[in-house]
C-alpha cells in the first residue's frame, strides 16, 4: 500500500448491481467538500455494464476493472492496495450513505487510537434499523445455525446471543463484529493485521478480520450516528454458487479460528443441513425429475465442501 496522501479512501466493490451502484456513487457525491477523500470502484467482471456506467457517469471515481470475479476478499483487497487514505471505508455497492456518515466514522477512529474498526448503522429502505452486528460464532453456533438443534435450549440461547438479540442497534457501543457493508479501518491497522483473507472468497471474511483485530488488541465499535441505507444481499442473491461458497467459507473460517477438528465439525453440520434440506425437498416436490435434480444439487454442495481441505 502506498503512503497515505489523504484522509479517507472509500472502496466500493461492484458485481452486477449497476442501478444500486449508481445510487451509491451519487450519495458519495453529496459528501462535505472538506472531507479529503477518494472513491475507488473495483468491478469484479460485471456483466451488466456496471464498469462502463462508472467510467461514463462518475469520472471522479477511480475504476479498477477485474477480468474475472475475484470474490469479496480479493476484490476489496485490490481496492485497499490501490488506495492512499489514512483510513479505508469498505462500502458495499448496495448502500447509500448519509452525507455526514463517512466523516463521523473517520472522526471516531482518529479520536480513539485503540479502535481498529468502526461500523455504521445500517438502515432498511423503509428507514428501520438493520440489526446486523454479530458476536463471533462459536461451536454452539456452528451446531445450532439453521438446523433443528438451534430451535432447542441451550443452542437457541447461543444463537440469540450470536445475533445480538440483546442489542437494539439504536445506540453506539463496542461490538465484536459489525458488518463490512460499511466498515472503516485505519490503514495502520491493515498494515499490522493484514488484509482480508482471500481463501474466504465471499463469506466470513469480515468475521475473520474482526477476529484478528481483537486478537491484536484492537477494539471494534458500532457508531449509530453514522447512518447508511443498505438494500442487502444484492450481489449474493445473483451468485449461483451461494450455498456452496457459504458452507465452504464457513468450514475454512472455523479451521482458522478453532482448528482442524472444528473444521471437521463444520463439514458434519453441512452434511446434517443437507440431510434436512433433502428431507424437506423429498416431501415437498411431487415431480420425480425435479426431486432428482434438487437432490443432485444438494449432494454436489455437500461433496464439494467435504473435499475442500483448506
């Protein structure tokens, strides 16, 4: 990374969200003129003309065109490496920022050197608060997440704790993991703990980053005053290998956080989830061909996750 030349670098990762990206970049044009910043758009080989739209309508933004979809981690890392700000704001393309939000995030980081990252308050399109912060997932969360086990005590309580059900997201506080949809990190922190883990192609990379920040002694904050509209999941909804990548990245994360046995347990829970899904599919579908196709897809996800050794 180059020597910091300005206050803030805003890195916007783009993949097939042209209209939302346009709204995001338009919101960045409304930032106060005294905020010394740059905007870097990293396009992961979008097929909807996103990159051409940026070049044509937002010439002030620096555009990086990747020849293929490098994923969330590698795409953002490309933007971070190309940036020059003292602080970096990772911003999803399906967001629209309030004019004062980036400045508030920067001020918070500069007032508290112990803070290694600060997340913004995310709002739904109707203005309601997204309760998006989470605690770090432990082994109880691994077993209970999205399975029959999670509906029973004590795993139900573990999941409620994981999802911060005790926090209404209406006030600022220290948290374990705010979402990276709008996450500001000082450059010096990236220099110390490293960038996003590119083995986590799409999911769990923000969890892993926050885990490394906490391990290095940094605090992580949520700033309710910094408001960002978030449409949510716009890119991932169009990703054909969503389920496969989510389960594969989860297993890799648990290996990094808890070791080889935890990775094995993650794969076992993927198998259990596949069994549950197969059972529902078998009872819901009456057409035999559809049932076979759905079962084959479930088996392919399970086989790919189980073979993955990283």
